[in-house]
C-alpha cells in the first residue's frame, strides 16, 4: 500500500524540480537576450555615428580646401586627415 503512494509522490517531486529548473533557465535566457539586444543596439548606433563622422570630415576637408584655411588644415592634419593629393605611384609599379 505504501509503495503505491511513494511512486506518484517521487514522480511529482521530479516533475516539480523540472518545472523549477525550467523557470530558472527561462529567466536566465531572458536576461541574456536583453544583454544581446543592448549590444546589438550599441553596434547599430556606432555604424550610424561612423557614417555621420565621415560626412563631417568630408565637409571639413572641403571647407579647408576651398577656403584655404591654414588653421583648419593644421587641425585636420594633426587629427590624421591627409589633405594632400594621394602620392603618385612609381612608374615601374603595377
């Protein structure tokens, strides 16, 4: 008689443990998905800002070249922006 009650009780405890583990894993997964979403948004914003940065640099270079602004040219050069024409390739190179 006791054996008939023990088996269902053990199965119920195992099922309850499996439900608790499932809930814990689901919450952990939700946290990870949230972190990944934040990182993905950060990367997307970085790409947008890179495009904006290129446009700003292009406008500044055009202003420096058209206005012949020595101070702006010096600032761009100190920032690593090459304002001169690209060096000509040697005659023997392919």
